[in-house]
């Protein structure tokens, strides 16, 4: 392989061509393709809903096993080396990567979906449905989803930082199980192409569906209609920001943006408590946490098997959420592995399980609490508003009920924009590192390569936004979770096997 070549075209080009080959034809026949894809996805959900639920529970059990067994002591790197980041910096990067801007949307509006379509036996819009709604929103950002995100990371971190393999790829982590012939041949290429397809589809969907979080608040602030031109401008600014951050790298770009956003998000929450119904929000947050903990197993393993009719939003959305989260599992784990040099496996897993969960629950409590208060006082008919086509329009409506509504919308836009940026700069950096021909155990991916990858993701998303192909791509992204779940369990076993063969739990630990 030529040393001058920055990118491994043997895995990148097939992945890009497959994504475009699938998504562009579907975009031209959006209605028909959506009907087909949704029927396939719904069939899978109907047949395997129990499997997706157990999948989340099993991964939490695996995370706890790896954390508190002898494997938890294994250091990812030289045991004498200090971790690359402080715990606050490390947690901030994982939070920004783990929850992104989606928490701004689900935190504010997820409770409305449950309140309008509660579990069997609960009246829509009732007090009980409101508790189901916010506690369910917290559950979505709980231990299962972050276990899904992190449990490939032990294998990837061990390959990269302990065994010092030059290529930061899924195929390398499978070498211990399948041998050199599979890894260096077509089998390894298929695994790596699968990774890239899942990430390119997910990133394009995130870029396309993330823009409305900004545009609807901007249109409310400027008293303008949301147009494709506005979407293009917002997307262009966003692409510039995440391209610049990815270009600057983890230290100067991603880390600084992530830590800055923690402070801004904290300021935003405090302002809502002061300017809004602070006492009610704190009480409702307390009730929501209590309700969540007392119903956690119901949320985790409910299939609505004995109830007739269509499944409730809680049941159907949980299965979709886990399937969609599985699509992102490889990306999150590869990135977490890259930044975890010097951390133990226990520190890496528990930080990813606990830090994003804590921040997500607080964000849901504050944002959801504000909306619920406005609904209960009759100040805003939120449940009717979200039934309309443009759900995102409800967010500025809720923020405008505050005395400093305009200022809060500006802060919301800034926080959401940075969250969006920190999700996609991490994505861009990871794809660049994954496809790079450099030794990733010693170097960072080339800056030019990061810009190229950012341009590819942005171009794909804008093309599909223009011709209307994001909705089919979102369903395809959810379908990608099925093969990734299989790979995930393979890599969990690979991590254990590598550490057992090296007796890493004896020799690669802190003295």
C-alpha cells in the first residue's frame, strides 16, 4: 500500500457507493420505498421485539461484568501512563458524543408522545400519563442505550492501545477469533465496509434531521418561515463548525467544544429554573426519577403481549430506539476507544454508563418539566400542537412562555448547534481514523482526510435533503442495527479472549 495514500479506498469507496446506490433511488421513489422499508422494519419489530429488549438488558449485564471482574482493572495502554484527559474533560467528550443535540428534542417533547399514546389502562393527557412520559424519556437515555454504545470499546481499545495494532478497525479486533486469512481477506473488508455504511447513513440522517432543531427556533426568533434556503444556511454554518473542529483534532477542537457546551448547558438549565417554574420543575424531576426507578423493569422488558390492538408508543418506540442505537454502537465505541488511552476498562465503561445518563436525566427533567407545567396551567396546548405536522415548532412555543423567551431561544440554538457539532466532529474524526492508512496507535488521522470526510457527509446529507431521501435512509439506518448486534457480541467475546490470552488482568494493570 502506498505511503502517500491517505485513505484506504478499498473500504471507503465501496461503502460510499453502496450508501448512494441505496439511498438515491429510494429518494426518487420516497413514498413507495418508505412503505416497503417500514413494512420490513415493522415485521422485524413484531418478530424480534422481545429480542431487542433482552439485547439491552444483556449488554448492561456485560458492562457490569467487564467493569467489576478482573477485566475491569486492565489499563488501555501503558499502566504507568497517565490518562490523556482529566475526568471532567473525558466525561464531557463522551457526553457530547453520546447524547448530542437529540437530547434537546427528546428532553423537550418526548413526554408528549407518551402522554398522547400512553400504555394500556392509562388515560391520554392524565396526570399518570405525564409521569409515564417524562420518566420514559429518561429511560431512553439510560443504562441500556449507553451500554449499547460502549461495549465494542473494550476490544477496540485493547487492540489499539495495548496490542498497538496500526489499523483502528473492527476487523483487527476480530483477528483473535477468525485468524489472519479472514481478517486480511474479504471477511475483514466486509466487516469494515459494514461499519462505514452504518456510520455514513447515520451521520447523513443526523445532519439532515438535526437541522430542524435549529431552523424552527431561528424562524420563531426572526419571525420567518422555515425554507430550504434557511436550512442550507444553517447546514453550511454547522458543516463549517464541525469540519473546523474535526480539523483541529481532539485536543484543540472536540475537547474544547465539549467542555464549553457543558458550561453552556448548565447555564441554560439554571436560567430555566430561575425564569421559569423552578420549584415545580424540581418536584416533577423528583417524581419522574421515582416513577422511572419503580417502573424500570416494565420499561425494559414490556412487549404489550396481552393487550389487543396496536402497541403503545412506549413499547414500539423502545424497540426502534434500541435498533437505531445499535447502528451507532460501532462509532461510539471506536471513538471511545480512541480517547480512552490510559483509562482502565472499568473507568471507560462506567464513565460512559453514568455521565451521559446523569446529564440526560437532568436535561429531561428541566426541559420536560417546563413543557408539562405549561400544559397543566393551560398556558399552552402542547399535546394538540405536537399532533400537527411540525412537531419542532412546539419547542420555541414552549421557550417563548418564559419572561426572557427570545434570549432563551438564542441560548437553546447555541447549545443545540454545539451539541450537533460535537456529534459530527467526533463522527468525522472517527471515520477519518478508521479509513486512514496511518498507524492510529501512534498518530492522528491526516487533517486533509478529516476535511474530505466532512465534505462527503455534508454533501450526501444535502443531496438527500434536497431530493427527499432522508426518511427512507433513517429506516435503513435502523435496519443496519441487526447485523451490527451480531458483530457487537462477537467483539465482546473477542475482548475477553484477547485479555485472557495475554493475561492482561495480571500484567497490564496499575501497580
